[in-house]
C-alpha cells in the first residue's frame, strides 16, 4: 500500500486527512476493476454518478454552485486525484474533468450562471468538458482560431476543437473562442455550449494509447445566447490561465498517484521474483532503482502540495509553482513507471499487467495542460521576471 506518511506534512489540515481516508475507502470499493474491453463511455459515466452520489464532486465546484467549500480547495483536489489515480486512471479522469470543465464558471461565472450549470456537476448528473485545444492551438492558447461573432441576440460560433476530454459524453462544454479583432490573447472569450445546441456536433471520437472519452468538436453557425458568455469579452485568456492555475498542479498529483502505484507494484515484484536463486530485491542494482523511485516520488509530492498550499493560502497566481509541480511530477512519474516496468521484466510489457497500463496512462500527462517544454518556458519566464523585479527594487 502506498506510503501515507506525507499526510502528516504541515501542508495538510485534519479535514484533508479525513478526505484521504474517505476517498481511499471509496476507491477500494468502486475503482479496483481494470478492464479496457469495457465500454469506456459507460465506465466514465458510472464513475461520475458514483463520485457525485458519494459527495466527492462537491470538491470540484464552489459552495455557491452546490459545492463543499466557498472556493476551490486545491489541496483537496490534488489529494483526490492522487488517490483515485493510484487505483484507476478513469476514476481520476472522471473526477477532475468535472472541475476543469466547469472551472471558468466556478471562477468567473455570475451567480445565475453558477446556479444554472454547477449543481449538476457537483451531483454527478451533468458531465462537464473544457474545449480549448485546436489542430493548430494546443499549449499556445493565444493561437485559438475558433470565432464567435455577435449577431444581435448573442453569438454565432464557428470552428473546430480537438483532443477534447469528455468529447461525446459531456452535457456542457466550456469553449475558448476568438471574439473581435484584437490579436492573440487579447481577443479571446469563453462561452458555455450545451450538448444538443444547433450547429454543434461531435465530428469524431479519438482513440489514444490510454483509452478515455476524447473527441473532435465542430461548430457551424452555432447559436450561443448572450448569457452563455463567461466573464467579459476579451477576458478569455485570463480566465483560461486562472483555471489552469488551479488545476495544473493536480495533473502532477495524478502522476504522483500513478508513480506510487508503480513503486508498490515494483516492490511486490522484486520481493517475489528470484533471479539466480536470489531475490531480485537483494541486488544492489534493484535497491538503487527503488531508492531513485522513492526519492522522485517524495520530491514530486513536495512540489505539488507546496503549489496547492500556496494557492489555498490566497495567492492570486501560482503560475511558477504549479508549472514546476506539473513539469517535475509528470516527468518523474514517467521515470518511476519505466523503472517499474524494467523490474517486472517481460511481464511488464504484457497487456493487462498494472505496470503496463500505468506506462500508457502516464504518457499523456506530460502533454496536456501545458507540455513539459512549455512549462519550462513558463518557469524560466517567471524566474527571470522575479529576478528583474528584485534587481530594480
């Protein structure tokens, strides 16, 4: 079982330790089954419904939208993701997309918009999605080309979104689009598009190495009521970045959950397997791998919960901290899981073995919500800006 001593760190309060115990108990009961031959859409719908019924989705929206806390508690989100990912990647996915997909509404929506679109997210009766990425605009959100044109009553939306998680099963999509002639980041806005809106369609479903609901969306003269605009025109980039500021460090938490599971699987394997009449665990090369894995896991956890704690203490932005947590933890998890596969030997690349599943699950985390390379640019930019500000002071 994964090490739980980190829950005693000063980043956490008693409510976080209670949450960790509750989610662990739930996950053992509902998220222990792994079979990729299952209907992935049905699995995710089932997880959303059960997570909602258990009250855990109340962590993904604020209290004025039917949630648990007055504002999103990043430590709770990260803990939930870590524990769910340890047990089942789709349980983590189903949980976080409720928050990420509705985050712009939680952070910038009016009271009326929150009452309209968030309670169902918290209850697990409505599935949320975030539609930012396009064929030529992934980590570079400012390059979005989907266009929203005012038509007197609202807006007409035209364009394509792709690699959209929950694409095809979501009830509501938070869409980043270009509004007006302002260039780059200055010209963006965010809208809520409900499934079934005329002019909106899921053009295709996308298969990836770790299956989950993923789709390509098309908007053809899609009519959007004026009341579906979140925030003000031109605030889309700020809203999108604020949403990532909350959820980016939790990507690292999911990677941490995968890494903890990989370490446990590796420890079980090396204590069971004999090589040349000696336990694999007794070899110094094995012990060196285990030491590296354990150290990278703790380093990741420190970065993740430092970022989450800082945000929860009221920091306006934690761009640098969240990018560090996301970048390091996802890269470290890839290394930890690769080491686990190596220790499992031939079985480690066999379909149906946990470490093989983890190997595929972790790969996308180094790409979405800012690639490792983009996060390095963000960290360097923030570090240089801080240095320059101090130098001038």
